[in-house]
C-alpha cells in the first residue's frame, strides 16, 4: 500500500468482536434489525451525512446501525469521510493519518489518500498518527462501512475540541460531491442518572434537528465539536436534519444510575429528502429555544 503503514485495530475484542465471522454477523444483524424500522431512502434522498455513536457495540451498536440503515439508494458511494473526537491524544484542529489503510478484523479499510492529501495540501487538516493510534471513535464505525458498503475507501479525521469552524470548512470542501458520505461519530451525555440523561439528550436532539449549533455545549456530546460543525453547516445550507434514534446505555444494557447517551441522525441534501425515514425512538422532543 504505497509503502505506507497500516494502522492496527486498537479496540477489537473490547469495543466489538475480534473474530471476523462473529463481527460480520453482529453488524449484519444490527443493520437488518434497524432496516425493519428505518427503511432505506429513495435514490434521490440518501443522506449526505449521518451521525452515529461510538461506544462498545453492546451499548450503542444498534443505535449506530439505525443511522447506517438509511444509506441504500443513490449514486454509488466512492468514499466515506469520518469525523470524530480524539479521546486519548489531543489535536488542535483536524487530524488525518498517514496510513494507507485502517485494519479491522474484516480486513483493511483503505484510505482515500488522494482526498486525504488534497485536504492536507489545502491546509484543512494535518497529519497526526500519534492521535489516531489508540483512538476508538472512528475505528468502531469501520465495520459498519465494510459490511454495508464493501471496500469503499475512507478518510478518518479526528476533530479537536475547538475545531467546529474547521469542520465547516471541510464540509464546504466535500459536500457538493454526492459520491461522498460524511459520518460524524459522537456519543451524547455522559455519566448522569437515567432521567437527567434523557432530558439532556432530548435537548441536544432538539438542537440538532433544529439546526441550532449555538445550543450545543460541552456537555451535549463528547464529539460536540464535529457535531456542532455539521449542524452549523446544515443551517447555512438549509439542509434537512432528521432524528432516527435516541437512547442511552440504560435502555440498551447496563444500570440506569450512570448512563451514556446515544443518538442517530441523518442530514439530507434537500428540505424534504428525509420523509421516507421511520419514526425515531423518541419523537416527542422539547421545543428548540
């Protein structure tokens, strides 16, 4: 792969199964279950961007599958650009990897090095392999991409805590190509009791679908910088935003005294392109304000 390194999995066997057949079956099953409730879009209405959580699959995998289940139809995808937070090693703005591929138990997810290098040349991202090496926020998305989309190339980008404006610039660079899918990887509230988490996550979901980036604060999501950038971009372009699923670890598995929130969202290229999608898990949200 052009003599460039392959980034090894950091969380296979902990966040998701390390055995290839088990992993493929788990992801395929989650996608099938999600498709029963969230049908794929018509060819003209596939989302241009989705938001999916990045916790261990036992907690958030079925919520993530709800976002990916919307991706049937449309022109064939030529690349998937992933944006998520750097949990382990801080980055200033947006960080790409110099690797030629990210390995998972399902095989290598090949990097679109042409696009990656173009983003670097344009001054929109920098290379930071140290930040990518231990990070899970983008890695856990890759098996969904591989099972659903096959060998479509990817561009993993880690986002710094104050880089929302940089995210907007990258989205401006990429959005008009319908063969590019954008995935924002984020969990929502962290470590509140169940009732508090539900209230916080419903407020966050209302801000997202209301396209109010100004209402997304540090407590809204661990990947709030990427999410805020996407929401701000959607407001500027008048893109439709749709809530697909909203749950937390107390709904999926685990106790309810200290939960993590998960949301799945889709962003379309026109004001009505998301009408075909199923009803979200929590359709009644508080007004945006």
